[in-house]
């Protein structure tokens, strides 16, 4: 069951399933490591809907619109 990353809470561990963004934004996210199958964890939520997301050893801040365009599933393996 896929859900939007924007709807997840701090502490959630997730698997990225799909990016629903325009080509230029998609390329940038892919370069950062946001590829289908990537393991993510939500670190914090901003006051305006943005998220701080852990991706491997990195932390990436996403605005609310971008977080809403990433489809994820709970990572049950961890």
C-alpha cells in the first residue's frame, strides 16, 4: 500500500516506490539517491510541511510539494 512521503511521521522507516515529479526535478532527486527501492527514514517535520529525510548516510530536506510527490511503503524488514 503506497502513501505519500509527506503523510509520514518522524521515525517512520520507508521504501521509496515511485517519484511523481517533472523531468528536471526527477533527475535531481535521482542524483541525490532517491531511486525506487531506496530506504528512507523521516527524521523531522517542518512547520510548513517539509521533511528532513535520512537517505543512507545523508540527510536531505524536502519541501512539502516534493515530499507529496514521492510514493513510499513502510519498510517492514527493519
